[in-house]
């Protein structure tokens, strides 16, 4: 069994006793949908709950500590030279444990010809995630104590020959995250900070590490959001990135986003994204559109 899957199983084992206790204490509807609107976040490109680019300490779905939450998403990113699409599902257990899966598809379009891959060649990746809330609450509890979660994302690049050709050391790897998120309800402001240990190149779509560097590096993700109303939020995110590949410079990412809850279950997110240089093509700035259905 791969080591990252052991981490996922370990997180599940830690959370299941709490879930079982809550289930015995109250036999209410399992999918209670009791979270405040938007406090479960939206969905990242890697399938975890959070912002569009940054992982948060939130747990997927609208379920409280008495039930189960469930979400599914589709995200599109349009860039000058590339197209990005991801879709997936996430399960939240007792607002304590999150299990997620996302499939990423990266369309090289005309760039595929220049890179020798063929026009419209698509890079693909599977991301399996687990996140465990270890302290605090996004909304409730101590005013200055954020919700804190640890997570692991196991990434399996489905185009190993391409990843190895550009200089990556491996076609699969794992990211480890530690996130702190708090909504200061009286000020309508949400703040998030995430530390990520990673060796993923372009989030893993170009493999992991390089022939000269196969070590994880510590990266930072930050988010700030302002709640205009119960249904509308605006904000910004920043995500630092490793720069492992000699032939392809990698820049940090940022976005400016707006999210709107059309209903209690359906949230749309639109964002301006700046992903910098991708596979030697600079100024990859464009738009992100994501739809999340959560229960």
C-alpha cells in the first residue's frame, strides 16, 4: 500500500469514533444541511473544500457535527494558451473528516504542437484527499481560535512519460497541508492561512520533484474574503509554488473571486486568475468559473 494512502486511512480512523458517537447521540436525518450559507467554502481545483486555489480548514458539505455533508463540483479555467477543467466529489463526516476525489484535465491546445505532444493533448491527474479538523470552529467557539485542520492529497499523474520527459522525478506524489480558517462574523471577514508541504510541479500536472531535487518544500496559501450579504462573498487568494523544473519556470498563483449562493445548495464562483508561467508560456491570466452543489 502506498504511504499516502496510509495517511488517509489514519485520518479516517481518528475521526470515525467521533462520528459514531454523534450518530448514537442523535438519530436525526444524516444529511442535516445545518451549516450557515457559504461557511463550508467552495471547492479547490484539487477537490478539497476551501477557495478556488487555496485549501481551507473547512470540511466539505453542509452537514454539522450531527450528520454527513456531501458536495460535488465542476471548475473551468480559461487561459490564453491553455484550458483547465476539474470535477469531483467530497464527503464530510460529522464536520470532522473530509474525503475527496477530483479529476483534473489540462488542455494544451495549440501549445501541444510546440511542445511536441500534438495539438490539443490533455494532461490528466487524479487527486485523492483526506482532511481532519483537529481544533476550533470556523464560526463558533473562541473568537480568536480558528478552525484548524490537517490534510493529505495523494496525486496520481496519468501522463507519466510526459512528466518524466520534462524532468520530473516521479509521476505521483503527496501534498500535506495544515490550515487555519476563521470567520469573524461581526465584521463579515474570513481569513485563512495554509502551510503546504509539496514537491508537485504545476500542482502535479507536470509530475513531482526533479532529477536534481526530490524533496518536499514548504509553501504558503493565504485567503481573505468579505461577506457582502448572507449569499455573496468577494475575496482574494495567493498560493506560492515550488520551482523544480529547469526547463519550465513556475510562478506563484493568485486570484480575485466572487461567490454567490443561488440556493442553499448551489454556489457559483467566478474569479480572475493569474497563474504566471506554465510550461514556458508566460502571462497565463484568465477566468475561473466553478459550480458547487452541496448538501
